[in-house]
């Protein structure tokens, strides 16, 4: 399953990864974060077991095997708030952004001039 197409989008409040995983179900996929900032998506497509005896493949073009893809997340990605949904052969992983740091206004101190 090498060369699985992926789109990565940045929204004002989140990063969204859309990964083509045709034929895989949600229980065949794993989404996790490693080393605090690496999003790891993995899965495996296995050969279907034939129920009927005497069935032989004439042609086999669909890829089988393990899939692993890693994405370095930006510093403002909130790795505590990640969701994933698999629908119609597309895995959508949403990583929310951390709120921007508050900018404190510099204090103004008035000094009496003698």
C-alpha cells in the first residue's frame, strides 16, 4: 500500500489529513502520536479468505500489505485533541490547534519627574 495519496489542509483552528485507504475498515487502521509531535497512521490489507473451495485468482492487481505513514506536526498542534473518521475509503484525521498565546500588553509605569 505504498504511495497512498494524502491531502493535508490547514484551517484556522485545525489541521486535517485526508488519506485514501480504499477497502480498509476503521478496525484495520491505527492512528497515534509518537515523540510528542509525529502523527502515525498505519493499517494492513490482507488477502480475503475464499469461502468457496476451488476458487483461483485469474488476476490480482489490488495491493496487499502493511501501510505506514508519518507526519511531523507543527508546534501549535494539540496532540491531546485528535479525532479520526473512516468513511467511503477515506480516513480523515483532524488535529486541533492550540490556542494562540495571549499577548500581554506591556505595563506602563508612570514616574514622577522631580
